[in-house]
C-alpha cells in the first residue's frame, strides 16, 4: 500500500515541514508580493522548532524564489518579469524540479502516469525493454492558452526503489490531479543519495524566422535536457524542459 501523503510529510525533516507550511501560507490570495513574514523568533514559536530550523526553511524558500530577505526581514517575493511578459522566470540558483507557483495569469497542468519510455531512454533508466515507469508531465499555459513551459520527467528503477516518497504514486492507482514533486531533490538527499546534475541547453530553430522568431512572430524555444544521477552513476531522473525563449535566459548553478 502506498504511503499516505500526510504520513510522508510527518516523516520529513523539521525544516521541510516548516517550509511546506510557509509555502501554503504564501500561496494564499491575501499574501501579496512584498508582504513581510513574521520574524524568525515568531515562526519558531508558531511551529515549535528552533530558529536554525526556521532559517533552513527560509533558505529553501529563497532558493525556490518564493521569498527574499534583506536587513529589514523576509518578504513574499514579487514577480515583476512574470507579470510583464506572461512567461515563467527562467533563472535559478540551483535546479528545481518542474513545479511551483505559475506566472501571473497562467495555468499549470501536471500529471503522473505510468508509461513505457522511449527506447533510447530505457537502458539509461535501468528498465527492461517495454517496461513502464513513473512519468511526470508539467505544462504552464499562458493567458491565451499558449504553452510557455513544458516538461516531461522519466524516473528510473533506482529512483523508485530508493526514494520512499515516490511510493505514494504506485502503478495502478488513479491519476493524481495535482501531483507535487517540488521537494523531489530534497527527498533524494534524505535517501542518502549524492546527486550529480548534468544539463544540456540549446535553442530550437524556428523555420522561416530571423532573430529567434518565425514568420508569424513565433518565439524560438529554449531546450534543457537534465539528467540527475546518484553517486554510482545511475540515472535517477531524466527531464526534458522547453521554454518560450522570447526575452528569456537560463542561468544554472549547482553546488552539492
């Protein structure tokens, strides 16, 4: 039987539980960009943890670009570029699994299914030919329904074996309407996996276009191929992401 999500959250380290609670609060309509969060001392009392745990939770939220901190305190992050262009921000200090708050006016569609991967990926995922595995699909749609970001992630046999939190999404269960895998890389660290992220970045050609746009003004797309491996060199996850590349850039930095 798959582990209930509430039990998985209860078993998570304290700072992840605090981060999850704060993330839910930040998603509330009443919390607008620039809203100041309570002090570390207040948050520690509220969540019955020490201040170091609160600092770790806030550090995670900063990496996800949900909050910003300066000498005055910590504030809900704004998204001026997203509001202006309608495209998701593409800058990150370190890799984040596809997910998180959508751009202003956009919609997110995410699904988890079991599918047979393309033949070129089966061996890298340590799967037998024709063997199905867990697949995450994540699409961000703009106000007019145009896809701004698309991502598909294939999970390997070692990932499904070593990461307990993925057990809740076992084969044969109903499709999950709103799967949330934003903590995937933290789950991997919890499982004692030492990660290597390798990313290849390119730009898709647009037929008949100049300066990155097609004849009808269609923007070129930024393509990212990500492979996350463990300390034994086994692939845990393979993800292909593509973004609308108009006025966008991809900044990648990772330190273990």
